[in-house]
């Protein structure tokens, strides 16, 4: 099987790269072993919320110069300010074209409300998530925080207490919803996605409305756990219409409906543009000749290798086995690529639990174009994208999704330029 490009890993980085490549007419296959970080995420996308020294970032693109001074190895610093700005705007446009309804802009971060009722800075949030601009007060009137009896991943009392501390007028409520009794029999099944499968059925809408309506007579706004609208927003819009009040969704513990919806939307866009996805398959070996990759072998395709001119490594970090940590060593398992500097074992972690943890910055080392290196030598046709990259801390710097989107788009841009050069050379030879 031969493609223009093969992407290893179908998380945010791999998918965004694939969407850009197929949009430009190139053939692309994505091999993806399993779930990705989006399935566990809030559904909001962070670009840059804090500098490494802890300074809060209000305007992410204006903070890139300071980031370069403090963290020259950060993928944004390596790509350079102009490139990051261009790719950020491209990411915003492609997310919108894919059908994502997101609020926010790279001009200024905004606050989203977390499952604990706190305010947290971010770049883009699903429209159904409650958000507030940085310096204006969020005015939602009386908020009814409606939980579901037996659903332990969302505690309305805790959310409402925290909202009150933040200055909101909020009250907690529980609905019983007998239609979920079947899930209650097995608490491990009582998860956001399974709840959504029941709440999303049109025949259940009347019962949901009848249960919630009496609780919310004094409320102007309703906050609910993100347990409705798995495939489309339609069930949420219908519930909102029937209750006659705006409903906002708060992310729950994983699996995250908001993150899964983002993943499914991007997957659909990639497939619509002709992209090939090999879900549940895993790249098991990479076949190189000199400093170039010729093909990769996967678990499901056995002897039939996937050939391409260009490859992208987007296999994620420790969370998805894109990196592996043993007691005293860290490595990239597919090719044993060069990693950024890894300090002695004792310095991998910081004893202060909430401080930046050094191991979060571990990852693959690249050249200036974000191509992988092995034994100091650049692999000419292997770009690295997303969480497998080293040099940044997605958690304390609040830049996880941004790095994935921007490095994925950077890889796609370099690959597109490669094929443009090839075409120009062929045209010259033909003349
Ligand atoms: C639990 C969690 C929650 C997060 N929440 C947020 C959030 O709310 N907002 C935010 O901005 N950032 C968040 N992040 C940061 C996150 O790192 C990025 O947002 C981004 O989603 C990472 O995408 P990725 O494509 O680089 O990697 P991943 O999403 O990890 O995807 C990598 C994919 O590669 C596959 N893979 C691995 N090895 C192979 C192989 N050999 N062959 C084929 N496939 C392979 C994996 O199965 C996986 O599907 C979160 C991170 C984690 C871990």
C-alpha cells in the first residue's frame, strides 16, 4: 500500500496533520493504535496560558517572545513567532471548517468553568461550555446546577459551592431519571458516554423535561454534566428549547463527551476529504534505508507494509505509549529516537505536587524543522508532532492542544512543500 504520507497516531496532532494534507489533495493514511488524549480531555483547547516562570498569559500570541527567552526548546520557540501565528490562525480556520462550534480566539484567552466549578484559562471552548471573557463579569443570573442521581462523576453541591465562592448565584439539584435505572445497577457503567446514549434518544426527551422542569423554576441558566449530545448537539438544543432556558455543559471525569465529539468531528472531516484511517492498528516497526524511512509495518497488516514518501510521528506522550518510562530510562519505543536532555532519575519529579514536573517536558528531539533525529542524524522524511515532542510542559504552561495542532500543521506544510518541489522538478525535466 502506497500513500503520499503515513501518519503514526490519530490524536489531535495526527488528525489535524491529515486534514491539512488531504485538503491539499495528497493521499494520507493514519494508523492509530487506540484511544487518544482527547477522549480524556476537557474538550477545550489550550494555546498558552502560563509562561514557564508562572506568569499568567492573557494574550498568547503576544507572549511568544517571552516564551522564547524562557524556553528556547519549546516547539513554539523552535518554529518561530511568525510561523506559530500563521499556523494558529490556520488551526482556528480548519477547526471551524471541520464543523466544530468553538468559542474564543488566539487574540485573548478566556475562562472556562471546570468540573469543580473553578475558572480556568483556555483558548477555544465548545459553545456549550460556560465561558467568561477575561475582564468582564459573567452574568448568568440564578444558576441551577443539575446533577443526576447515582452519577458520581459530577457533584452539583461541590460545583455550586465553588461557583458561589466565585461570586455566582448557584444552587445544586439532583434529577432521578428512572430511564437510567438500568445503568444504576452497575455503577462502573454509569459513565458520561453511557448516560448520553440514553439521554440522546428522542423517545426519552419528554421524561427528561418532566424531571428537570419543576427544579428550575427560579433559575435563569442551567449547568449540567456533559452527558447529552454525543454524536450531535441536537439533543441538547432540543432540551434547551423545551426547558426554555440556556443550558451549559461542564466536562465530567473521563471518558469525556466533549473531547470525544471533537475527535469524531475531526475524524469525519479527514475521511470526507478521502483520508484513510486504520483504527486499532499499531505501527510495529519502521523500515529505514540510510536516513530515510521507506515503509512501516503494522500489527494488522502483517507482511503488507505501508509505503510513503513522508511520515509523521504523532504517537503521543507517556499516556499513550508514544514514550515509555522504566525505572531509570525513558525511550521512544518505535525507533529509539533521540530525546531531549533527560536528567538523572532523582530529578525527574518535583516533590511539590502542584509544581511543574520535569518529566512532563521529556520527548523526542528534533531539528529546526521538527524532523526526528536518531544517533544525532536527522531522519529526512520523519516529522514529529504533538505530545511526543519534547521541550514543553502541557499542564503548567497550558499549551497541550496548541502544540499538537501547530506542530501537526507544520508537518503538513513541510510535506506539502516537499511535493510542490517534486512536481516542479518533474515539470522541469519534462520540458
Ligand atoms: C488525560 C489528558 C487530558 C488532557 N486534557 C487537555 C485539555 O483539556 N486541553 C488541552 O489543551 N490539552 C489537554 N491535554 C494535552 C494533550 O496532550 C493534547 O491536547 C493533545 O490532545 C495530544 O494529542 P496528540 O495527538 O499529540 O497525542 P495523543 O492524543 O496521545 O494521541 C496519540 C495517538 O497515537 C496512538 N499511538 C501510539 N503509539 C502508536 C503506534 N505505535 N502506532 C499507531 N498509533 C500509536 C495512540 O494510541 C493515540 O491514539 C491532555 C492530556 C492528557 C494526557
